[in-house]
C-alpha cells in the first residue's frame, strides 16, 4: 500500500545509517572541533532520488489488475498514486476524485490528490486538498505537511519567499533562533522529509526548494548534533537550486573559512574509539586561536590595503592639481 510517499525508503535509510557505528569530526559555529553522529551528517534531504519509471509502471499494472479482480479500493488508490509518479496527473486526479466520493474521510486520497493538483499546476485545489488531509491527520507525512501548506500559500501569492516558513534565523554570519532544541530538531526533521519528497519531482533550478535548503542549513548550524560541514552541504544545495541571497553567501563564506581551519574535518572515527575522538577534540584551543589569528590578520591586511589606496589617491590628486 502506497499510503505514504517514500515512507519505506526513508525508514530503510534511517535504519541503515543508524547501524553505522562511527562518529565524524566536524566543526561548530565557533570554529571548534566536535564529534557528530554519522546519521545526521548524511541527512535524507541530501540524497536526491530519481523516479524509477519502470518500477512504477509495473506496480500500476499490477494494482489495476488486482483492483479489477477484487474491487479493493486500496489497490485502486495505489494505482492512481503510481500514475502521479508516472506524470499522468489528470488521469490520477480523476481516479482520486472517484475514490473521494466513496471514502470522504480517507486522508491518503486528499493528500495524494493535493499533490497531483500541484504537479498539474492547479495550486488552488492543491491547497484545498492538502489542507483537508492535514485536518484529518495532523501526522500526515510525519507531521511535516505544514511546510507543504506554506509552499502552496507562497505559490498563490499569500506569503513572500523570504517569509516562506515563518522562521527567523537573523541576519548575522552565524544564524540565530528562538526555537528550543526540541523545536529545532522537529524543524530539521520536517524540512528533511519534505525535501526528500519534493526533490523527486522538482529538479534544479527552483527557488522554493533553494529557499528550503537555505533554511535547513541555518537550522543545522544551530542543531546540537550537527556541524557546519552539514550546513555547508545544505547551502550548496540551496545554490544548486538557484537560491541567490547575500546572507547565504556571507554565511557560506564564514563557515567555509572555519572548516578550512580544521585539518580533521570529515575524519571518521569508529564509535568505540572514544579515546581517539577525545584526543582530537582536545586540540580545540589551537583551532580557535588559529581561526582568531586568521581573522585578526585579515583585518590588518584589509586595513593596510585601505591606507595604501588612500596614499595613492592623495598622490594622484596632488599630481593632477599641478
């Protein structure tokens, strides 16, 4: 039963990553070395999957045959869902509407119908049915469908791109938030799930997806179990999807410079070798001092260049007066 888009895939990937018992040395927002969990460093949002057309054709054929034989409405729903993956939106919508007449409280019908409408370009109906699905089951798609609602509201011109998720991570080099650790964790989970689904259908460039990746990067920067290497990966996806923003560039450059100061960035350590992890992390002072000196040095270089340019300008003006 295809009640959830990608549920099996997402669950399987979590199990696989959870079984890989080792840590990765990363960098925090202050330039210090930290140990992060492998599973979080390999966020589902960073694995863009392609739709297996042949597989969905086979499933569609099997489900239709089974429905015609048994009249099992769930198999008919599965058939229509496969049609969505195959790009046959109008046909899928017709079947979903047919099922809706018999199953007015089945949230999967509304959820998939809303998705089909969106992919066909009918955002008004998409919002109508996604909202219905959410009203029936708030935990639809692991409770992340509020993001889908926001996306449709933006497409309909009701909110701006910059206020897409209603999140505020400040305007400084280091993101800021008033979200609690629990809220931030949920924010990351919801965004990751929605991105893993949406990127199957939406390929670069797309400013909405780019904005989502930017917000994911901001949240990961502040996440207690993440690092700026993870943030940089999210920012790179934001750029890949065509999101252009001065704040993105400022944060990307800042975090990139911090990572360059960490020679152990990306080093994998077996989970049982806590001694080795501690030994690496105890070098934090050197990393912080180096990053600090580098910043100070940069200011001196910039200041020196400014003074030199001033002298050259003065000399040039005096020469012209003569």
